[in-house]
């Protein structure tokens, strides 16, 4: 905080005030608050009445002077609140910039190497009029339409072909948007991370809701698939924040592999929607969905235990060093 004084001749005590009223000039104190970076808030709160009240002494305060003093007090309180608010905003902005860590991407899925080369090749040939936001929107809308197509498949199985088209376009938009930003050096780490995964969150909800309405799977299986996806996503996001690396895949399975399996399953549904196990007839997607839920549960448990062990060891070392 910087103060600029533009007045003089303030007597040190009331006894020196006699005959000086006409000579007292206006006291103007400008307080420039350097809050939230380069923003400054200037305020003026003290005038001639301050000097006059000072000279008259405590026993000669007028009603108007007391009112002015009260108004000054209110202004001071308001200005202090404004400064505190701006300081908080500045700290939050700094924390958003310095607290976000651009995590290391870890992708060891079955098709990851081939997919990476294909995406870079496509990004280099993408027209300049198309940017990563367009591709993110394409991926999100395509996943919503795939969910709608699943619901329509309850009346006509040919709608499953539309599901596959939606999944293919979802792969294109969801996978190419980040690659395009990196190739063009137009990365927005915080914005991209947030938008991409919120689109995945709502897109998965739409897809599983449509699947539950398709008649090809019982709704508890669809709900279990959605819950498993959310659990793995949450674990991945927490690991990104606490450990500094972002896992796009679990084992050999990543988003692309899941799409491929789902598309192959849709083709199988049109041919054989049911299967027999131990003399009992089950829906094909109930069997596949139950296996997928069990697999996701195992992945979530093993990954959580592994990350907990790493974090415990790291925090334990820090505590020992601090205690020493």
C-alpha cells in the first residue's frame, strides 16, 4: 500500500489551532492499493473537515463533523473489504496459474502407438479453419447421438449402425482435439483438461442411458458400467493432481479399445442378441457388461492400492525429514 500526502500545516495539538482555521488547506490522502496484479483502487477519504475537527478538539465536535466522521468510518470499512476481496481474488488467480501442474501423459494401451501416429498425421492435414474446440464439440455431440441411437435400437436394430457411426466420430473428435492443439502449439492445459473430461462425463451418461433404454441390456448392468467408468475417471483425476501423471489407459485398455469392443458388440447384437450359458439364456450385453464391471472394479482397486502405497511412502519420508 502506498500513501501520497498532499497537504501541510497540521498543528500537533488543539492548543496550536487558534487563528489557523483560514489557513488550513484540504488534506487529501490517496491510498493506492496494488491488488490483484496491476489493478489499483484509489480512494480519498479525508478533507478540510478533518483538520477543523482536529483543531476544535474533542469537546467542540459538531453534529456535521460527527456525521462526516461516521461516513469516513464506513468508507474505510468498505475500502478495507474491497482490498481484502481483491487480494483474495489475486491469490486465487495466482494459485490457478501456479498450482496447476501439466501432468505427464501415460498411455500404454494396445493401440496407443499406432493411434498416436495416425492422429499426428491427421492433425498436420487438418484445415486451419478447424480448431480443437470444434473437434471437442464433434466428439461430445457424437456421443450424445450414439446414446439416442441406442434408444432407437429398441424399435429397429439397424439403429445400432448409427451407434457405431457416433462412436467413430466420438473417437475422431475426442482424440484429435488435444493432438491438434499440441501440433499447432495452441495448448490450453487447464481449459482443455476441464472441458474434455466434463464432456466425457456427460457423454458417458447419455451413452449408458441410451443403452439402458435399448432393450439389449438390463438397466442395472448399464448403471454398473457407468459407475465403473466414473470410479476409474475419479481415480485418474485424483492421481493427476496428487502424483503429477495422467493415465489415459488402464493396462492394455484405453478409450479407443473400449470403443472398438463396443462397436464389435453392436455388430454381434444384430446377429445374436442372446447367448446360452449352462442351459440358461442371457442377453449378450448382460454377459459382456457384467464382465466389464468386474474388470473395472479390479482395475480401480489395484490402481488405488498402488497409488496409496506410493503416496504413503512419499509423505512418510517428508514427515521424517520434517521431524528431524
